C-alpha cells in the first residue's frame, strides 16, 4: 500500500534525522566499502542526498552491518561482513515496506523442499555406490537470486543513504 505524500515526506525526514542503525554508524569505513562495491558493480545508483525529497515515491530504509561466518575455498571458517537493509523499520505508524506489503499478492515459496530433495539424492547415491567418494559443489544461489532486478517503484522505496549520498538499489536488497 503506498504512503500518503505527507506521510512519505515525514518518513524521509525521520530517516534523515535518525540515520542508520548503530552497527552501521560505528563502522563507516566498512559501510562505505560495501556500498561502493554495490555502485561499482552497477547494483545501485548514487545521488546527492539533497535530491531525496524531490524524487516521487522514494523512501529510506536504515542500513546495518552483520558479521557472519562463511567458508573459504579451503574449507576454513572466515568472517564476512554483510550489509543489511532494514525494510521492517517503522519510523512511525506503518511506514515500513514490509508492514505495507500485500502478502496475498506475493509468489509462494517454491524452494522450501530443496534441502529434502538434496539429502534424498545423497542417500540414494550412497545406496547405489557405498564405497565411492561423493563429491559436492556449492553454488551461491542466493547471490544469483540477488541479481534479479526489482520494479522501479519498489527500488525507490528500498533506497538508503550513506552520509551525504543517496543510493537507489537496482537489484533485490539483502533484507528486502
């Protein structure tokens, strides 16, 4: 459900006044690096923040940084920093994207049984070849999925900021 223009303008001002979450504000250099990477790869459009109130339908979501573990090419656990967009954050009332979403219009989850099918395949292979080594590959399907472009109106509502720079995403955001 779209916001009324007065509410949208108030939400933008509240977002500007509040800023990003503490985790992001405390690590500005890491934030800058991650957002610069988004721009360099063509996944976000940077604009000066003084344009934010002039763009129809634009809203801002606060950013945060999350520390996660991942595995490198040798199987070692390494720490990774991930940029997140908090589209559930309400500046007041029901201003968040997630709160206003029409769930009945979303596509159902089609991959909920993928892990069950994968385990079934491994068990089947083991039964057929009990003494053979089973090799596996890991594909980053999540990263491929994130390369999906989003509708222009949704993109505007998923915008964020870093200091004096407005960023409009051109792909699905992590957290969106």
